[in-house]
């Protein structure tokens, strides 16, 4: 089965493996994560704090 960007139901120029677009129609910026979006049990260490 082949799909084309003109096929209804498909989102052209949108990576199916990427995060869903924001309500603003923009791709979410991975560097602009919302506070608390990461698991509190496994926070990323802040730069400079790691020994």
C-alpha cells in the first residue's frame, strides 16, 4: 500500500515518529519542556552540578 501527501487523513511533511503538533500548529521544542514534564523520580542533573 502506498500513501501520498495528497492522501486524505495523512499529514504531509509531518514525521509520524515525532511528537504531535501543538495547538498552535507548531512542533513542540524539546529544549522548551514544561516544568514537571519529566519524571520527578529521574530528573536530569543541572549542568555544572555533576562531579
